C-alpha cells in the first residue's frame, strides 16, 4: 500500500498537479507517525500509511490556503475537508483528497482501537479523489450509546464529573490547536477587551473554555477525535464532541461534513422549526 | 408564588422590540413578579451569542431567561428563528455539562403581553428555586 | 477615565413611592467613574434636564446614566439633552427603574430598592464601555428600477417620472399592460379595461423620464439602497429598431402552432407576434420555439415582407448592467391552476374554464370576438355556472387565503353574460360574498336583483360530463337542498397565486416571501409597501391578491417612498450597526449567511501587510443593527455598536455580583 | 413468488363466494401467494365501528398483528374490510391509549409498521398491470367496460392513497391491458347506497339506479367492481331497479378478478359467473369471449 501511495503522490507532483503532499511518515519509533510535507517526487519515499496514522491532516488545510495540496485522508478525515470547504477556508479544487483505506487506528495510550473505529462505516473512504488500498467497513452502525448513558446522570453528577475532569486541565490548548475547525485567527480564549475568559488556570475557568469551545464547534465538529487524542491529561473530550454530533443529528438532522449542500444548523432556520419548550 | 425569593440571581435578556416592551407593559398594568430577574436589553434574540449565556452561568447566575418576539413577528424578520435553533442546542449542551435544565429558559413575549411576562418570570423563578432547594 | 453622571428620577411618586431614590443615588456616587449622582423629582422636565446639563458642565461629564422610566419612553429625550450639553448622544444609558422595578415590585420596597440599585449599576457598567458614535451618510443613485409592466408597474413608473426622476421599466413579455390588458370590463363601473389602461400605457411609453425595456428580465442584483447594481437580460426579439409596427409580418406568418398567452391559450397565435393589437411598444417578437425558420431553417417570409428590413434572425440575448437607487417590484400574479381539483375534472374538461379565459371569450378583442361559445364545440351557451373560491379559502388545496377579487369579478362576468345574452341563465356557487369596497356591495346586489343572476350558497361537489352537457352537482346550504344544474359552460373563479418563479426572484433581492410565495411587506400595517430590504418596495398582487384600485394606490405609495428617498441629498444611517474586525475574521461566511438584510459583503482584502484574506465587511447603509451576525460569529470578529460584547459582558458581570452598599 | 396476507372477509364466503373463487384462481396463475390469515375474525364493518372505538380497533388488530409478525402486506378484496383494517391501523397509531388497551386485550404488541392495501392495489400496482399482461391467454376485444370503484377503496383520500380520488384510473388501466375498452364516465366513485342496503332500499334503488343508468348511457356493456357490497347493490338489485326505471338495464356486473380470469382463459363455471343475477353469458358469447 505504501508503494501505491508513494507512486500516486510522485505522479501528482511530477505532473505539477499539486505543490505539496501532506501525508504521514515514521517518527521516533515504529509505533509513531508524524505529518510529512512532501514537495518533490524524490521525497515521496518517506510516505507511509499504517494503523498508527492517527492524526487528522485536514488540520493543515487552513494553514496552507494558497497552495494546491494532495492530502492523505482516512475515511473519517474526509468530512473535515468538506466542512472546511463549506466554511470557505479552502477551495475544493485546490486539494486532491487521497483516501487511504484504513482498518482502524491504534491509540498508543491504550494499545486499543478507539471507539470510533469499532463502528466505522468509512474504512473504505468515501468521497476521495483517489483511493489507495481496500478495507471492509464495520457491519455495526455508529451509535451514541455511551453519550446516552452519560445523559442519564443527574445534572449534579454531571457537574461533579466535569469538575473533576477540568481540575486536571492545564489549558495547554492542544485540543484547540489540533482541531481542524478551530482556525479562528484570534481565539476568544486569548482575547482581552473584552476578556471573554480569565487567564487563570482553575477548574471553573477551564470548564468555561471547554464549554465555549464546544459551543463554537457545534454543527462544525466532525467528531474526528483529534482533540481527544491530543489531550495530555486524558480528559474524555470525545464525550463532548460526540454529544455535539448527537445533538446536531437529533435536533437538526444534520451531520457535519456529510453533505456539501446542507446549511450549517445554526446558520439557517425553518419557519416550522419546533418550539423546543420555549414558553 | 411568593414574589420574595432572596438571594436568587436571574439574568434576563429581552429583545428591544417585543419582550422589553412587554415587560414595560407589565409595569403599566401593575402586575407584580419576583424581583430576582435583572434585565439586559438587547436588540433582538438573534444577537444572543450563546457565549453570553455561558458567561452568565460562569459568573454565578442561578438562572437565565432569554425572551423575544413570537416567531413570525421579529422586528428584523429572522432573528428569533435563529435563536429558536440556538436555544435547544445550548440547553442540551449546558445540561451535558451539568447546568440543570431548570436554570435556563426562553420565551416569546410580545409588546402587548404584559401579563404573560409576569407569568413567565414567576415560572422561571419558581423553577430556579426548585433547582436550588431540591437539587 | 470615564466621567459619569448618574441622575435618579422620582417620577413624582411613581418611582419614589416604592424605591428609596436617595439610597440609589448615594450608591451610585460610590461606583468607580461616577463623578456626580443626584436625584430629582422629574428628570424629563425642563428643570430636570437643566440639572443634567448643569452637572455636565460643572463636573466635566462625558457620559450619563439616567435612572428613570423605560428607554423606550425617554431615551431619545435624554440623548438630545446630552447633545445640547455637548456630549455625544450615544454616551447615554437608561436604567429602567419605573416599569421594571417600582411598578412591578411595589410589594417589597427593600427588594425593589436593591434591584433599582443593581439596574443602575448595570447601566453604569454599560455606559463605561460606550463609544461616541456619529450619524452616517451614503450616496444615492437617483434612478429607479420598476420591475413588471402591469398596471402597478406602469403607475409607479409614471408617478416617479412625474416627480422628475428617471425610471427604467422592465417587462418580461413583449408588451406592457399585464393582466389588466386581458380583462374585458372592470368592476364596479363596467368600464372597458383597455379604454382606461391604454392611455396609461401610451403615457408611459412617451414619458421622457421613462425608458421601457420589454421582453427583458432581471437576472442578477447586487448592492443596496441607493446603490443597487442590476443585471438585465434583454431577450432576443429578432426584430430590430427599424420596425414601424405595420404588422405585415404577423399577417403573413404561416405558423399557427403556438397558443396565445394573451388569450389564455384559447386561440393560436403566430410565431412572430405582438401579444395584442394595442401592444406597447408595438413591435413584434419572434417566438423561436414556434418559428418555422428557427425550427427547420426554411421560411423567412417575415423577412421578405418586412418593408423596413427590421427582421434580424441573428440577434442574441443581450445583458446590460445598470445602477439604481431604488427598486419597485410589481411582478404580478398567476391564476390558480385548477388541475388538482378532481371534483371539477382535473382541468381536463374543456368546457370548464377559468375566469380569465371567460374574460377573453367575452372580450370583443378576444378569439371569439366577444361571442361566448363553448371551447369544445363552439356552440353558444344557455346555462352557465360560476363557481367561486377555486384555489381560495380551501385548506385542502393549501390555499386558505381569500383572493379578494373573485366575488367581484364573478358578479361582473355574470352581468356581462346577461348583457350579451339576455336569454341565458347564470348561476353562482359561493361560500360568502366578500364585496368590501366602494360601490362593491351595490354591484353584487345589482347582479342578483336587476340581472337575475342566481346565487347559490354552497360548494359544487362534482361536475359530470353527460352527453353534450355538464351536470353540476352541489349543495344549496340556504335551502338545505342538493342541486343539480345542467350547464353548457362552467366558469371557475380561480384565485390568485404568486407568479411562477416568484420565490427564486425574491432570492435575487433577498426579499422574504410568505408560505405561498407572496412577497412580505416590512410591516403588515405600518409599512405595507416597504420590504425588509431597504430601497426595495412592492406593489400590486405580488404582495397579495388585490383589485385594481388597491393596486394603483399601492403603486403610487411605492412611488412616494422612492421619491422621498431620492429627495434626500444623502442617505442618513443609524450608527447602531454591526462592524467587523477584519484582523480576527476567519472568513467562514457564517455572518453572511445569517444576515437578514444582506448587509454583509465578503471580500478578499489585505488585512495585514502582505496578508490577503477572505473577510466580511458590513455595508453600513444596509445594516439595520439586529445583531444576528454577532450572535452567530464564533471568531468574535463582528460586534454591534451600542450593544457590544464588552458592554453586555460587563452588564452580565454586574448583574450577577452582589451589591456592595453599606 | 409474491406473497401477501389475505383477509377475505365474511362476504367472500357467502354472497360473494365467486369473488373469492375467482381471486384465488387468478392469483395462483399469476403466482401471487395469498396466505389466508388463520382464524380471521369479523373486520368490524357492521355496527362495531360506529358503536365502540375499542372493538373497531381490536377486531382488525388481530389480523394486522398476524400479518406484521409474518412480515407480509395484508390485503382484502372487500373494500369495507380494507377500510376497517386501514382505519384501525391509523387509529392505533394516532391514539397511544387505544393501542395500549388493544394490546392488553390481545396480549400482543403491535408496531404499526405493516402495510395495508386493497387487493386492487396489490394486484394492479405492486404486482403490476404489465406483469398481468404478460401472462394473458386472450384479449377481451370489443368489450366496453365501466369500472366502478365505489367509496371505501377511494375515501378518505389521504388514507387510501389512490392515484386520483375523483377519477381513479387503476382498474381502467387494467381494462385497457386486457384488450377491452374502458369507457370514460363520471360515476366511478359515486355512492351506491351500500349502508342502506337492508334498511332503506328505496335510497339504494335511486343511487344504484343512477350509477347503472350512467354506465349504460356512457356505452358500457359491463360493469367491473372490486367490492362485494357494490356488487350486491348493482347486480342483485338490478331487476327491481329496471322495473323502477321502466327500462331494461340488463348490464352484467363482474368482479375485476373474474374479468382477469376470462382473459386468462377460464370458463363460465370456473369463475362462477353463474352466480350473478344478471347473466353475463349472452354478452360474453356475443363478443366471442366464452
């Protein structure tokens, strides 16, 4: 598969279809990969694809706006590309999406496949310009059981749960920095005048940062789990991002990055929208 | 309910054209309601950035009410439709973080619904009180 | 550092009877930035305002908080006061301690006083962050675009032109005149429609201030009030300006395949045609979908017979782009298509016709030269049944609204029928008669009493074709009997519906329409001809069904609005609007998508040296300050003057903090 | 193999025996498997549906549940049975309380997902007129047929979901496919007076008389129906109606499956055409069909 991938990129670079290719290369040990930026045909030998390619490279699209890029995507990364195109961060013709068939990635921390891979319907990527390799999709459909289970807790229990989690948070902003849709030029968290968020690192402020970030990415977050993976203190951010996906689906029948023509749920309305308990 | 509920802080965001005028009408009709609500005037519920509500809870508000024009009556034609989408999403998200659903409310109050505004405030205050007293 | 003055009003005993105003003023004096805090009996009175002005001068204040009644009551008053004393009027905030405190918390004076202190403190917090704003101005292109050449468009164009402004009147069809030109007579005076319309059409054509553009359509709109930029497609007429309107080409044209739109498809028309003899301009067009030459490459008879060489088969659609300060939309209506009325034969029974078809049948310029004959076999008619409310007041057909004119035109048509053929019998099935209007009820009464038109209150349940007749079965709810009428012709009073493509057209201007597709006025009572898009006005039936006098009145009203706009040197704009900080804008277009007024423009702009980004910009003359963009922007790049994030956040913070009053 | 749950209803085992026989015969030829609902009970079309909402729901629910369990569309050749089954399904969906009560009585749960269709739609729409056409043995050339749909298979419109409420074409399309001619007439869905069949026969005579007259006037030689109640009013009462109208109507009334049967080559007795009051034999012989 690596060979197939390398040949494809080589071809694209030689034919000047793209300026860059963004893919994965081996990092410091065999269990690690890191993003690789390849500009010349000779350099393509670096590129690999395996179960440790956990990063969502869609992140880099917002950083390299003007170039033509070939981007290596797992099936679950492609919605990110669509979402960013929808949000005008990139034009679709400037990116060649190379879908890499993926049998599921491994979370180094646990040595297990993350939950998203167990119920993955896009192991064989959908919507890519080129696809390398083949993989079989999971037969079980994606579900929100874990979120639904958490929702059953009382609000007090939820509050206590998150308070404990956010006491751990060191506000390193890794979650934000790896998030492909957190591309604001000047994040609210760092603003002053008005100071939306106190710069103190304490549980309350930390919690508010995450609440606002979650609100900001609602209807845009593709639940790619990049933030969850990046968190150095293992805050279960997936419980939040998955909640967003569940709400978008249940409240507005919307799935981020699924349909290029669907308007983001909060940027549109229907005169017949439900009243949702408004008095 | 009793209008005297000490030490309960509720922030009310009222749109200028309907609900703020409706609250004025409540006064004109001398209908009473608990004094816990502090009103902030905004041009339209479409202006309601969910951040402001998160900030209010963060600052220690016990409850938040957002009130605007009835659907179809928005002074700016569409603002309250956007709000009608933001509200269930935000309510669900806040609940997920442990902010009880009894603490966050929305209503439609027109410029002529003075009585309704008093009823809404009573109901919101009672719900927030219920949350504080009974957990 | 801000220099704030706080002025607490007693409002007689209205406030002071409940709230301890001196305590409020004292508390105010303890707040940071507050240089003076006083209370007074009536702040809005002349001495009250003078107190404020004196304090401004004495303490060098730069911003004010008035703790009094609702800002909806006196904000304007105190803004003027501030202006008189040389302070920017937008540096004034009010704390509403009358409607929101004294009047609603009279049952506990202590809690009321505490709340009054809090509201005042919140106003102080807000005004501390206020910025001086000034009124803004924008230029106006003093030229109007009127879309739709029916009676509404003609009237609006004539009135605007009469005031001395230039008008471009765009019409989709080859001639102006619209629906009114199709009518035979008009109610309630029974004067000939063409006789009163034609002079207006001619006047519009001859007015030096009006440019007519027929056979043309608006395809693209950008810009905003005072500065609309409109792209118009001039469809190829295949006839150039040499045409003198002699009509020889039409007479000689051998093609008879097309059906006349003007005659409601009751008669054929030629491939080169003017819709009707009095057409303005009297220049024919070639319908390329029917023309033998365009279909087969042979014929060219019109070219041969034309005495001036005006036929030009090579003409192409042409696009022009022009600037206008204001737009009048008068695009009219279609009549309801009754093919989904199964009980009336799914539109498949030839002798069940629409009201508009009846107009053409009974018109002396129509296809039968005024003889009312059956479309199926051209026999003359004896019994004619009129059925009202077809596609109106019918929930089942999703047309619950009343089309307003059908009661009247049915009465008129029944009377005309009796006029032409006294021996015929006319029956009218109706739900109610709605004849509100000058001389309208009398008119309907005349139809019944003088003309002997038989009115039956009830609906028709079914029309049966039997032998050469139509059996009309219905209920007469007044006698409680089932009725069966053997008719020769059934005339349906088809209701009005929006023109086909009305919604798509609305999108060009970002106008909103109701669930049926009629354009929404800005306010149903107080702004009936304005739309949510400033500078765009609506007239006639594109807004809702209405009769000719209402249409004309509405058209003149739009003209008055356009003239009032053009009479200004420049456009004054309220400064409480949104603004974008382009440095923090991420260019995601969320604000652009939610803005109800299309007041956001997306631009590629150099925001920092060497950094060109896709960013939003607020069109200041278009923005109405609703803040929908602010509520939606997650980059926090948009803010709303007068209600900034900073102001609201400080109000929230103050509202939730305890009172620190000793 | 096309498989449906079959709810014949009481008429088809008594006054309309011939409809049942013809239907089963034809369906066998067409390879449509009719699985009779075991131990089916009254559909409630009698007095049940106007006297007790619960009875009206529980009676059909039994059959609905059986069909749903066996994953089959349920169909009835009788318009009244069809109407009861369909209305019960809708009411059980609309009123959760009713559903709960019905489930308690029956001791089973009902999801409401199964499909309920009149036999005409099963055969002519789902199975398809074209498929029928492919299996025909002969053409019914020269026969002019008026298709009569009646009320319960067309109304209420939003329940029956037919093509056109006022002018249905389902059976008319079949007639054309069989090689016969469907006459254009406007009494396809008029009331035959069915509800007054036993209590106020004078109304039935008037209404059914209108239908027969109109069919005759439009040139029809035969009326085709898809409901035993329509049939009994138009056929059994025809002699008395003729007397009342002082005109010899003599227009045979056949079930649509009987007509298909003719085109599949079945004979007079196979299709029990002898059971009709107006004997179709002379007409069919004259046309060379028998």
